[in-house]
């Protein structure tokens, strides 16, 4: 392995920073604390001086990929230390492990001076994703542009816009904190309310209702400032005014000259919040600009939905249409093909050049195009409103400069953290889920039926580029070879399973180490060093320590799947080898053993090939091949920057899934688990902001369920800045007496039959009488409406149709759908369900209705129109998924870090714990009833978070709500939910967390206790 100059400088910096920050003696293994971004483990991190933190953050922001993963970090450090240019390794026993060897800086300049020089050098070598170059206009005539899809355009040189200057961004100054000034907020609320033009009463909602109930995280009076450098949580029940408070605070900070970012869950929320903010600024004459920011790719679709289902804030839909509607200026010059609205070739244009060559170019009209106008507005707006995905994943579609002339932000996250002095994130637990999704990316390896994989497409694109531009062979050929090698291997695995030559695990998802524990037990009876022996079977080196296994190694090395005609011979020879070894296994176990060893070899080879490709992709990106950037994101998991790119494991974990039935062509895909999502969120205001903007920022994160102890998907590990205690006791949790089960049925036809049968049974045994009673209950006047929650759009359709068949025209039944049928409501229309005549039932998927919707009575009281919610299908997250594994490992690594024993020892303890958790997931049974107890408890907690959010739909305005658990799977004797809830309450009590859970979720926790009949055990 060769080391680039950039990697060498970064290695020197990592070694030097270790000497700069930690006490001597310094060991090579200590370097991992800094290089792998696990600084939160170190008790001294929070007390560092600002200049020390700045140096560390600058190093991490410039760190090459190779230094963020333990294996490649070790390779780089070995080579750099062997050169003894800047550091010297102390003499030691040759058998001493590499990580334990001690080293010293060479005598010379002061260490701080050297660190700063290395940082300057690393900045000069920084690799930016290349921006798309502009058009090269000839002296006269026309510019010819074309796309690979057949669109051609000719633009007269005189029509090309003048070379526009990139937008300039002013950086917000560093602040230790931002004030939350109640007097200022009260005065602003009074002005807003006095205008008489707004639908929200800010004084009543925030000043009189929300703020007096707000307490600091320690239970004292409301805090008066939000500190920079950390994530501050605001936890409060649904419907108490969190979002209105965030809007008022954003307006107040912006009118003081502090740019603010307001981050909301989705595009519809971005537009709604933008309209409300602009209405507020206009009502009181505030000269503030508001920019709605989200992906430009789906803009036509979102505009169409907005016009079709215009919200109250924009009843004609024209405000957003005038603001974000656009026309493609390139279309006027098209000579071949056709540009379709919404599918404009903004990033697919190539300019024809001499001798038949072409190069990729940016659209010459990009900075005059309405499609990107929101991004330009965001560089100067007082308030930027954007959705979760955009903050985490979007890149700037054009170059941006800083005030000092330096290069500007490449990503939206960097833009927000550099120019906004405060960031407010609504529904932060949903935001954390997006981070997990971004870090568990999936990519198809083999080609699906009738299509080609991204790997094959990229290799074909390389061939096209090579023919057109004759690029340097050394940058293209190794990458092309790596791509075709992956295609060949993955197609081989898929075909071997298809033909029955290889058996794939039943749970679908597996890993290279998926059967390691079983293999070690069968091969080596779990003897000491069994795992090392297993890995040695796939190495090229002969087995000196256990030569009797050499025949097996020769059949497995080099790892990879043999052609089918050779596979049978390999299996036969392995049987003979095992006979000679006299392993105490049955004939069936021997067959299984051979299959699993061969499968492991195939996955080891794929792992190595994918790692090799990752190293090759940056060279393709530098050659302006966009497919390489997309594939790199899929292989690495894309966020603009991560403090700890490989998390507690110290490496990326590559999972594999085989999909497709026996009759279909099997398709092999890879799922990449990477990073530390809980750390990335918790450190957003600290290390992330320091790395991307040079300073910490105040981040206020709001949610009803942002602190839910034991729920890896929802529990955000920031500091509770303030909370509103949930003292209401207005939630009831009950079981519905049905005998039909849906959860656990995977076959579509059977699941449909079960869903329809359950709906009929629910109507006859309970729902019919429930609605009749509610209609005549004076306490539920205006609320005789029920929500039935399913797990998918298909189930929603099945339940809706079955219920209409049972109830006839006596009952209004609406379902949320995407087909625009008469009985369907679109997502944008759900809040209008409160106007449906009583009694009425709404059927909807959990993912659509759990959050952010206000289904209110039409009398203006602000009360929920829903009195009851029936959970038709047990809503368990998928088990044995990559997301579950990453959540489990990342959450527990942050929640329960090892005690500090020194940098190397602490890192190794954390890594051992993390791998134990990986093994826990791998070994756990996939069936919920037989799952590992800790993993099952975490799934229960994540499910309860969704039920808390669901209950919030019925608690608006302080109204009571009843939740009914319908699916018979809730009452399965093997995993009865009453018993599971009882065990959870006892676990919270044993962890000292019950009082905190009662404080934040009192209504729901008491409902759980009553449901599980746990009150008899002495809890108040």
C-alpha cells in the first residue's frame, strides 16, 4: 500500500495531536482516540481551551477517509512511522503489538508550530468534490450542448449570460450563547396579536401558555439562554406550543440581526412554516427575508401537490407557485430530443469540443433559473427554513464564496452552520432517524432483471468517457477492473443460490462474520484463538501453527466463489478433508459447514473488492464522473461530514441481502453500516459545527419524544435544556377483544385475508358499539371520529374497503391513499378530516399520521377531533435489519461508554463492547417472541414512541384519547404486551429512569402502568 502526501500529513497531525493533548508516554494505539473521532470518551475533551479544540476540529474536517477507519489507519501509521521523518518509535520487543509501541516527536520546532504547519499543508491538499465547470464560449457562433439521453441544444454565444459572480456568504460571528429574552418575546407576541391578521394567538399560546410551564433540565425556572457547543433538548407534550415558540424565537433572533435556521420534518412543513413566518413579518412590518430550502429535484411534484391541496396559509396556492415556479431557459435552444418539466438535464450536460471530444458542464443559465433560486436566497436570508433531509444530505448546486474570497460551503449543512448564528430543529427524534437512514445505505451489486447495476453502468460510462476524452489510463483502469470484479462476483453468488449450489441464510440479511460463532464452535470447539484460526483459513499464508488444517485453507484461499463446475469438486475435497480431521459432526452438519465456509469466502472476497473500489472512486470524481460520486455515497453512507465515520466498531460493516423468488432472477445487494448517528446528532452544535464552521453553534432541538429512555431510534443524547412536565392523565391504553392476527404474516394474499377478517371482527365486536356510544356522549361532542392505524398503504386500502362493506352508508369512512379515489384523502388533506360528519372513521398508515398533523374540531377550540385510535397492526420495526443493528450499537456505545483507563485501553474496551452488541443482533432469533430480551425491549420502546406520537393526535387542546391495541399479536402468550410493558416499567425503575419518564411522558406512562396492572406494585 502506498501513502499519499495528504495521508502522510494527516498521519503526522494525528500523531502530533496525541502528543499535544495527552500525557506521555504516547503509544501508537492512543492515536485512535483522535483519528477515529471518539473524543467524547476522554474526560478532558470538554475542558480543552478553544485553540486546542479548533486544532482538533480542523484536523478532523480535513482527515482523509483512510484515517477514519482502524484497519487503514494502522496501515498508514505503519508506513509513516517506519520513515521516522517526524516521529520515532522507541525500541521494543519485536513481538510487541503495533498499537502498544511507544513513540516520540523528533526534536525540532515547537510542536504547536509544527501542528499549524501541517494543518496549512493539509488544507492546501484538501480534496473537494469537483464542481461542474462552466461552458467554454467560443469567440463567435454557437455553443453545442448535449446529454447522453439524446437531448441536444445550440445556444448562440450572444445569448449566453455574462459570467455571474458566485453568491457571497457572510459568516455569523461566534457566540457563547443566544439569549431567550422573555420580555422581548412578549413584546413581539403582543405586536403580532395586535395586527389581527394572524390565525395564531402568540400571546395566549406561548407567553401565557407555554413559557410559564417551561422548566430547565434541572427542574428550575426556564433558562434564559441557549449555549453554543452542544445540542440542547426541549421536551414537551404534543400540542402545548413548541412549534409556535420556535417560530416566535426565530423571528426575535432574526430581528436582532442573527440569521436563524429552522429545520422541520418535510417539504410540506417547510412551505407551511415559510408562509406563517412571512405572514408574521408582514403583519408587523419586520424587514426580514425567509427562504424555503429543500431539494430542487422534486420541486414540480411538490408544487403540483400544493396546488391540488392548497393549505389554509395559501388557499389559492399562488404564493408558492409565484415564488418557486420556474421555466427551463435551456428549452428554447433545444434542437434534438425534448426536455420534460421536472426532469431537466441540469447536471447531465456535455459540451462538444474539438476532435469529437466532450466534457461535462454546468447549465449556463443555472444562476438565473428559478429551480435553484431558493438556494441563492438561502445565502442571504434572515431565516432559512429547511427540511431534515436537506440539512443532512443536500449539496449546493452552484459555487459559493465567502466574504473573504475563500471557497464557500459545498453542502447545505456547512452553509447553515457557517452563516446561521442559531439552529432550531423540530421533531429532532425524527431527524435522528433520518441520520440512521443516511448511514445505512443500500446498493444493488448484481443486475436486476431487465436492468443493469450501478457498478456495471459506471464501468460502461468509464468506457464512454475513455473513448471520448482518452483520460489517463492509471486513474481509470484500476477502477474499471474493480467495478467489473464486483459485478462478476455478485452475479456468481446470485446464480449459485439460484441453482442451489449455495444456500443463503433464511433471515435474508447476512454479514461476512454472520456464522463465525457457529463455525468456530463446529470447527474448533470454541478453543482460545478460534476466531483468529477461522480468519487464517482465508489467508494466503500457510498455517504453521495448525498445519493439519492446511488442506482446508488451500480450498478456501484466495477467498471467493469458484465457477459452478469447480464448486462440486471443492465441496467433495472439503468433505474428504473433514473426514481426515475427524470432526465430531453429523453428515448434515458437515454439508452445512461446507456451505457456510464457502459463503463466508464469497463475502470476504466481496468485502475486499468493495473496499478496493472505495479507494478508487475519488480519482473518478476528480475526472468529473458524477456516477462515481453517487456510488461513493451509497458505499460510504453520505453525510457532509462525520466526526466518527466508523463509530464504535472502528470499521464499516458490510451486510448483504439476496432478494427475489425462485422463479425470478436473484439480486444481491449490499447494506453498508457506518458511523455514529447518535454522536453525529449529539455533537451537531459542538464538534460537527466546529469542524464545518470553525466555532460551536447554539442548537435547540424540540420534540415530544426526543428523550425516551431505552428507545435507540428516538432517544436523542443531547442535554435537556428545558421541558414541560406532562401532568395530564388523559391517555387510556386498552386491548381490543379480537382473535385475528396480522403481524408475522408475510405472504401478501394471506395478509390481506387476515386484515379483512380482523376488520370485520373489530366492527362486529367493538367498533360499531363504540361509535354509537360516542355519538351520544356529551363529553365527546364534535369528537365522534376514530382513527384506525395500519402498517402500509395496502393495509389501509384493505381495511377501508372491508369497513365500508360492513358498515354500509351509515358510516363515513375515509382512507389515506395515493390514487385520488373518491374515498381517499391525500396526505395534504388529512387535517380536513375534522370537518367530516360524525360518526366518521379515518384509516391511515402509521408512518403518515403519527407525527405533525392537527386533526381538529371545526369550532375553533383547538381541540382534537379524534376521540379514539385503534392500532390495527402491531407496528414493530423490522428485526435483523441494518438500521436496527446500527441503532443498537451506536446508542449503547454513547449511553454506556467504558470507564476511562487511558486512550488505548478505553478505545479497545468500547470496541469490544460494540462487537459484542453486533454479535447479540446476529445471534438473536428473528421472531419477536424468541428475540434476545434486550433487543426486544429496545424494539418495544421504539414502538411505544410511535404510540406516544399517535396519542398526541388525540390530545390536542388537552382532550382525552383512548388507544386500542387490536392485532391479536399484541396478546400472543409468547410475547404478551402486558407482560412486556410490565418488564419495561420495572427496567425503568431499576435504572432510576422512571421519574424522568413520568416527568416527560406522564400521561402515557400512567396509561402503560394501568394497562399492565402495574400500579399494584406500589408505584403512585
